[in-house]
C-alpha cells in the first residue's frame, strides 16, 4: 500500500476545506437571492391585492377560517351555522388548507383553497372576514371589508403585549408584539367571552375598536347538545360504551419546538401504569394543541388510549368526556360550562409560571380542581373524581361567575345581531 506523506495529507485536507467553503459561500449567496426574491414577491403580491381590493365589493360574501384553515370548528363554525340559518341568501366560503380538505367535505361547505388565485380574489372583494387566528401581515385588508376576529380562548397565560419575553422561534419579543398590534389594528370587531377577557384584550392587543362581550359562540353547543350527540360521537370514535372517558387536552410550550410553527410534545404521564390501574373503568382521549406537530403513538395501549388530536372539533370531545385533564390551556374555561370534574396536570408549573408565560391570576389558588404533578397523583384523583366538584365547590362557583356568566347558549345570536343583522 502506498504511504501518504503528512504534507500530502495536509494539502488534500486544505483542498477539501476550500471546496467545502466554496460550496457554503454559494449556498449562502443563493439563499440570500431567494430571500430577496421572496420579500419582493410578498411586496408585489400585497400591491396586487391592494389593487384588487379597490374593485367593487360583494356585499353578500362572507369568508370563514378556523385555525389557519385546518379545522371546521370553534367560534367561526358557530357563527357560520347560526348566520346561515338566519340569512341563507348570502354566499358563504370556508378558507381551507388543502392538506385538510377532507375534514370539510362531509359538511358540504363552499371551500376556498387557501392562498390560491380564487382565494385572493374572493378575500379582497368579500364584505366580511370571520377568523379565529391571525392572518399573515402581508395580506392587506380592504377598507370595505369588515373583519370579525372571534379569537379562540379565555386567557389564563399572558398574551401579546403582556408577555415579558417571547421565546417562540423565528421572532424577537419586540417584533412579535409589533406584529400582533398591527394585526389587531385591522380587526373591526373582536369577541370577548367575559368582562375579565375584555380588560385583557383591550390592553394586551392594544385594541380600541368594537369589542363584543357576548360569551363565546362555540359554547352554545355545550349548552344545547343532546344525548344522541354524545352517542353519535362515541360511535364515530369507536369508544366502548361501558367505559368512562378522560379527555387530556394540554397546551403547547413556546420554547419546545422543532421549527417555526411546529412545536414538540412530550407525554409526561405513564400510560402503562394508568391502563393497569384504571383500564377496567376508563379510557383516555389525547387531544394535542393544533400547533403541536408530534404524533402520539398509542398503539401499545389499544383499547385504553385514543389519539383524537386530528378530530375536527374539540366540542364533541368535551360532551363525551366525564373528566377533563389539562394544564394551562383555555379549554378549562369552555369545559367549565358542562360543570364536570377537572384535573390539572402541571408537572412544570414553576417554569411555565415564572419563566415561560406567566398567569393572569393565581392559578394554584383559584383552579377549580386539583393540581397534580405525577402519574400516581393523576390516578389518585381519578379514583375519587366523583368528589372533585364537592371538594372544589367554592373555587368552581367563583370560576363560573368570573368566566362563564355569559355562556347561556345565545352567544351566536348576540354576535350575529351586532355584526351582520344590524
């Protein structure tokens, strides 16, 4: 075998290094060009959209979107269904992410594929937008368009301007807050579920326009649902009829992510232990936040654990559940309408409270149910779930008076009358 001298090895190494640096330089140059082209494209699109937006509007067009076009759900769904019943002559569209098209097909709605030419044309000429999340900042709102922002939860964790530090990827605290305020300035109406939220929304969003303190339209269903609805959903999910249901619906963590807009999820409970000790009486439904991209593999726990993260509307999961288990998610406020037991799995409460988001009230003191940190504590509380409402009677009454006083099943009507039928 031919021996290589140290000199030749160094020369070869330098050659590889130079080649590598050349490639890196080329990638950086191309990336820079693509980024400039992208920025220019967005600017061009905004200019074109602004021109389209000056065309005569269509007074009868209403566009709905829920969670970036991924779901037929939440407050936009409730407003749509009530408004369509009251005024069927209007033209209604649902803004749909093409990857989630199948979720909308069964509802026979008029789909508008997101970010297509048709989408832009309809959006720029529509009389109303009804959304529950923010729109990209490069999409202009025509002056003639009425933007109803329904939002999607009563805040426990701090929002927007009230956040001390933003730890989400792809932004800084200053940029995040600036973009949020700019978006909120486009809203003509904002829905609030209660006085508590009204005060927070005004301050955290720097919002000074029409704030509709009506209760949340999506919770009308929780007030009016029937037993046949419960049975229908259980059959659809393939749940055993003789078992009680625990719904686990946690929120996401700003600082745990794969990349921008896709957050990680780690299941901190022991499903094996829970199945062993609770499986004869209960099943568990897992419902991850819409921003979480991870999938929970529950195949080893078949018959006990079910992943319902992709189920279209969490409202159905509420009505079939006997117990809600969550952490700091706003689902606790909606579920409270049903007046059923809640357990709070808060394994990271110190870091979440003190470093990540912070709370608007003393959650540990005012939570309408027990706070637990381990699987053993979860099991203990579930075994005595029928005593939770009595043990936390005072906390629950205060909770209901503060946050759910307007949830009487008529929020959709109040919103529609204020915005569309005035």
